[in-house]
């Protein structure tokens, strides 16, 4: 029985690792939770540049463990295009607490977050048809009150 449990846990860990997307830390942002302590999964993308197909939805699942209590979170998302930050309309500036779940990814928790308790942030966003076909860098950050960066990652992408 113990061998079965160990095998299932090992396979679960392999599955989580195999599904993770390779992302970069944000070079100009010092986050409370370093990217090495995160697991980020972007739908249909294991390594950038991620292909963002127009007229579809992309999902982001990010597991992280805050190192301090957090009362509220805001999502800051923009595309770096030719050095200019262009916000993702409908996602940038929104309340991230509405998209927080327990470690199981099913039980909605919201805010506040407790230090040392893992959470999963799950979000979908549309890739609008009006977006031009181009290469860009997506900056995805969760900030607490006062614009303190809790987690931040960047990933190269291409709108197709």
C-alpha cells in the first residue's frame, strides 16, 4: 500500500512539473514570492514564445505560497510592445482575490491570504480579434495594497 501511495505522489509531481510553463522573473520588480517558488501553467504553452491565438481564451494557473499575510490583491497585466506597456483590457487592474483557490485548485478561498498557506490563482483572458499579430512580452503581476509586488512573471508571446 505504501508503494502505491509513493508511486501516485511521484506521478502527480511529474505531471505538475511536465505541465508547468517556463517563465521569467520580472527584471524591474522585486516580488515577495520569487518566481522560483511559483508554479505557472499557461494553457497550450510549456516554453515561450507562447502562441496566443486570436478569438480564443488563454488560462493562467499560478501556485504560490505567500511569506506574509496579505489582505487584498490586484492583477497588473500588460504587454511590452516596442518598450511600451499596453494593458490587457478587462484583466489589468482587476481584483485578483476573486480568482484564488486552495491548493487543491477547486475550493475557492479569496482573500485574505495567510503566510505559509499555498494558494492557486486561476484566470482566463480572451485574446481579442482586434489584437494585431505580433511578438510581445507578457508581464503578469499580483500586487497587494500599496502596489507591493507579491508575485511577478514575464513570458515571451506571439499573437497569431
